[in-house]
C-alpha cells in the first residue's frame, strides 16, 4: 500500500467502520469473540445495537 492510500484510510471517519460492521456479525459471533478476550472487559452492550434501538456515537465508543 502506498503512503497516499494509507493516509487516506487513516483519515476516514471511524463512524463509517461502525456503520459497516453493525449488522454484519451475528450476536453469537460477537459473544464468542468477547469470550476469547476476557482481559479486555468487553460487554455485549458495548458492541451491539438492537433492532429499533437508537444510540449516539458517544454511547458506542
């Protein structure tokens, strides 16, 4: 990857990444991934937005 491309990707708003991932991975898969990294203290509520639920970007950080 050339430097210009790397700079472009680093400058992309991270909200786009969140938008892409939301709904792309099942809750069961997220739970499995969380269980593999218990030292990170990740809770399911930090990673999932339920159907019809509204959350701000600050709530998802």
